[in-house]
C-alpha cells in the first residue's frame, strides 16, 4: 500500500469534488494524465490512492476498474472519458487486468473468437452489445435488442 503523508492527504482530499453526493462521480480537480487523476505530475493515480485510502490496499496484480464507466453506455471512452477522473470509492473495484478489459463496453478483445450472434440471432456487434456482470463477478456480453424486447414485454404485461 502506498503511504501518504498527512499533508498530502489533506491536499488529496481538497482536490475531490464530491458535491454531487455519495452516489455521484467524485471528480478529481487536480492534475490529469491521459484522463486519469494524478497526485502531482509523476504521482500515483488519484483513483488508486482513493481506493487504498477508503477501501483497502489494492491486491498485487489487480487494477482498479471504474464501475461508473462500465454502466455508462454513452461514454466514448479513451482519454475524454469523464469517469477516469472519478475517485468515488463506491465506483471503484479491484479486478484483474483481464476482467477489466473484458468488462469494458468499449473493448471486446474476444469478440472475434467468440460467438457473433445472440441466441435469438441478433448480431453481437459494437452497437448491439453491452457487458454485464454475473453474480460471480464475470463479464458477460448481452444483446441490446433482446434487452429492449424484454423491457417492452415487461411494460406491456
Ligand atoms: Zn464515478
Ligand atoms: Zn467513461
Ligand atoms: Zn438478441
């Protein structure tokens, strides 16, 4: 776990905008690097520090995933992603690098190797696919068309 000096801790806390409340994204107002908050130019990533301070030490080999990013299907991703600078510990989760990639709605590295259609025959392409977590914490691809139809059926019932 990275240690943090009390004065740096104070500086860290004052750079968090948590005015949106406990459920909102807490925006880092300090330095950014590739969209991620940083403690100083060469410092640690702000969301990693937030996780270690407010949740627990990050286990070796794990990366911090932004759940708010995974749940926002309209986010274009990349360095313009507003979630990268979010340091709300409720939005952060330690996952393996592999899960992190699999869970992102923006990267589907296995999409060519895996099935190309949902069970109903809708294409698993970028526009029609979102990822969801199973109760076991695994990423799973889901079909947007099927979800739409499920919701429509539920609304009609
Ligand atoms: Zn967030
Ligand atoms: Zn995002
Ligand atoms: Zn489908």
